C-alpha cells in the first residue's frame, strides 16, 4: 500500500512539475513549427503512457496485495492482453514517428530560392562564408588551409575569389529569407545549434552536412555547439543577428572577400599557397555548384 501511495505521488508531482516549471522551449524564431508540433505530440503520448502505466501499477499493488485467504492464480498466457498491448504500443510508436517523419521530409527539402551560408566549426570557435555576387561558393578543402588561408578556399577556383569571409563569431541573416546552412568542421565533431530556430545538424570532419530554415523574428540569438568537442566545448559560442534585408546587406558589404585576403597576404605566402594548391591530388569537394 505504501509503495502504491508513493507511485501516485510521483505521478502527481511529475505532472505538477511539468505544468509549473519555468524551463520550457524558447520562443520560436523560424519556420519550424512542424518540429515543435512533433515534439509536443511525442511529449503528450509519453505523458499519457507514463500516467496510465504508473496508475495501473499502483492499482495492481492495491487490488492484488497479499491478503489472508487469497491465493494468486497462475496464468502464463493471455492472448487477449498481448494483442491489446501490441496494438496500443504500435499505435503509440506510430504516433510519435509520423510527425517526425513529416517534419524531416520538409527539413531536407531545401527551397530553390534559399540563400547559401557556410558555417565552419573548429576548437573552439565559429567562422562563416557567404557566396559573392556570382552566388556560388568556391570549392574548399583542408589541403588548402594555411595561416594565410584559414577558410581553406581553393585559390585556383575562380568562383571562390568573391566569396565573403566572416572571421568573427557573429553571423547576420536577413529576416524572411530561406537559408541553407552548409556545415563543415576543421577538426572534430561539432554541432551547429540555435535553440530559437529549432534546427541543428552535426559538423562531421571530412564531409559536408546541411540544413535549412527561415528566420522569422528580428533579434540576436545564441549559437551553441551541441556536441561535446573538447575541453573548451562550453566556450564554443557565437551569435546570429536576424535583421531586415537592408541592414543585412550593409553588414555584408563591410566584410572581407577572399580576394581581399590574398591581397593582404605577403607575396611569398600567396606564391606558396598557389604552389600548394597545384600539388593537391585530391579534388576539393567543399563547395556549391
């Protein structure tokens, strides 16, 4: 009986904690209402299962407790109970999977008019790259990375000359514009995550990953690394500023291009960079065509 009372108290306390808790989702600032809906449906199904199973357990402890003169019945098989459990379990799992699959189908279907932004992660900071007026990101690769070319842009690729390089942890995006985030890592596994956007994806060394979203609310939001990436993981933070397009264009115009980077390097460094690029045998694949 005491155990049953503790179980009921646990259920009531859990529900009260959830309803009264100040820790909840951050306000949505992107187009991903579908992800919130999938999470809420999963939470609701899990809550119903949690409450029903624990209350059933408490009821069973009370109803079938040991009492003098009562004897337990041995019932090793119950087809009806097994069918019911299988049906309701399958229904619950389908209810949790279906909204997530619908959201995922939209998540990987990038709009054709989406702008392209590249986010590069390294221990323990973020940098970013935008295509220039040609609207095409130049190819890049770790084999081209030097102290004078930290983004690893291929100097032999003419599409990369006008690429816009952002060496700070602050990213600006225009409000209302779909954006495809191209993600790559210089070293270890990272994860680009802005809680208000509900969108995230791992940065995997050696390959390119991506996701897309549309910022819908002006403001400044934290960029977090959601993958344990070393002792400085907690310091790997940045910010994304969502603003009207006019302000975004003004900010973008003030950033450095890859041509500016080459112009600021010493002639010896540029010569070495091109010589290194000419000796590369593996084709650069970090880019958009």
